[in-house]
C-alpha cells in the first residue's frame, strides 16, 4: 500500500499477532500507525460508495459480476473520477478468502488473471498486484536518461578508421578485398549505436591497441 | 511465478534455508522442484538473448536505460515475438538488490512505478507485480456472466404497478398528486436495472407485502 501511495488501511477481525509484527514494516510505519480496526465489514465500508471484493473463479456467485482486474481497476478509477466517494477494495484472509457474508457487501467482484490451475495467491502479492494495476500508467514516459547522447558522426568515423587500421596491420584484412572489408567494418561500427561517452572510451581503447599492434611489427 | 504461468526459476547463490522451506509452497511444488541453481549470474543467463534487471531510481547507472515496468514489459514481449530466445528477468536479494556486477549483465533496467518516498519493495511482491504486467491483457473480455439476464419489460411493469398499489394503500401517495408519484415510481423501478432472477424475487416480496398491507386495512 505504501509503495503505491494508498493510505487508508482498514482491518476487520485482524489477527493481532501478525498485525503487531507488521507495524514495524520498513517504510510503512505511518500507514500501519494510522490503520483502523472495525468490528464488521459493514462498519468498515459504511462510508464507501463502491465496494469491490476480490475472488477467484471458484468463489463466484452467478448474480454478482466477476471482472478481470484490468477492467475492474478501470471501473474503480472511473467511479472516483465521476465523483464517487470512497472506493473500497476488500480482501479476505490468506486461508479462506471472503465469506459469502463478506461478498454480500460487494457491488461486484474482481479477479487477478492467474492460471486456472493455480488460482490461489499469497495475500500480500495479491494486494500488491491489485494496487499496481490501479496506479499503472501505460502512457507514462520513461524518465529521460539525459546523459545518454548518441556519438557524433565524426567520432564514429574515427572509430571505424582506427579499427580498420588495426585490422589491416594485424593481418585480418586481405589486401585484395580491403575496400570491401573496410566498408563492412564501417557499417558494423555504425550498427553499435554508440553513445557519446562510449565512443570516447572506444577511441581510448583502440588507440592503446593500435600502439601495441605497431610495437609488435 | 506459478500463479502467472512462468516455469523457469534460476537461482544464484540461494539462501539454502529459505530455499528448502519454499519447496513446500502450495500449488508451486512442480516449479520449485525444477528450479536450478547456478554458480554465477553469467552462468544463469548464458542462454538468454535479453537480460532485464530490476532496480530503483537510486540504483541507476546513467549509461543503462531504466524503463518503467509498463513499457519494459512491452519491450520484453516484443523481443520474444521477434524471435528472441530466452528473456531473463533478474531480481536481486531482498536486502541489497542487484550489485553493480549483476547489473553489468543486463541489457537494460526496469523499475516498478512505486512512490519515490517508498521505493523499496518486498521481493515476492515485486516479482508478482512484474510477472502480472507481463501476462496482463487490457483487452481480455470478462467471462460472460451467462446467468445475468436483464428483466423483461412486462416484469418490470408489474413490479412498478404492484409497488404503486402498495404505496397508495399505505398512505404514501397523496391522491391529488397520485399520477405524478406513479410516474416517479415507474421511472425509479426502471433505474434499478433488475435482472430476470431479481425481478422474480421482487415480485414475490411485493406480493407478500401487498397481502400484509391489505390485511392491515
């Protein structure tokens, strides 16, 4: 919850031992300190205008829509955008999930698209996956890697020239097909898509190799 | 991994105690039994054509692209679709994450879009979220709730009529504005969007209330 920015944790019939231990969770102490306990699901969701239960295919009641997480999360966000006050996401216990009584407080149900053969998920992982889906943004740009600038044409040319010189002096290049080999190397160096910084590193390495190759003659 | 259908677990320098305990994970015993241990990251990813490391913003090396999970997962799937053989997703230890040495085997890095203020995630939750993003399908249809059929117009009309009759006999309806009240009730009943089954249940309940109201007169 803390990782994804959700702040309102409500517990019903919490297992005290685990709850007390969890209070020390790294980075989430503020969240745990503000968690509230309620005597029943009805009390916990009394101020919510939408209650979504989590369930597996097995648990479903034919009268209650069971949606995949991808679509369910969209509907929850739309409910909030349209002015809905309080959207609750209800999870059952690790062992038994939500009871029929719990489910009767849900407007609809949501399931994580797990394999049919292995539906039951660890509770902490299920919560993480649901909250991630609520905050994910398929159109969010990556943070620009400002320091990655492509190498300029001149630097790339110098690398190719240096490389070709080394190959010629090393005996790799056959003099009769030298022109064609040089072209191939020039193209290959361009395909490397070197960054500015990497180009400088390459030139340094090639200069040193070139010096060694010359000494070896 | 088992929940989302990933089968190839590879471990480097595994913590034996935890690994032996994990072998008993409910529903995932086949996966755990086939997990393989490798002496180094290099060995573990030797047959992979793309290695993606997981990192937080803090860990980033300015030379290596760090992508958000949403986009990174798309690129991983495209790599496989284009015939890439072996895509590895590399996670570090719970405590220290990936070392610089580990990161040097990665083509690029990926981060889960957590809050900047609380970036560090539980390892199991981080794995679940990444694998979920790889299998999620925003266009997957919900399983049709075949049993939910909307109530027919006749049933809805009978409910509204029955309801109006009860309200009139209960003294709710003011005789001088009866026509307008009846219209309002009729519209309200339509807004309920009742299912076929729920309509039958409503008619049964209203019939009983009606009988009780008649007896009270």
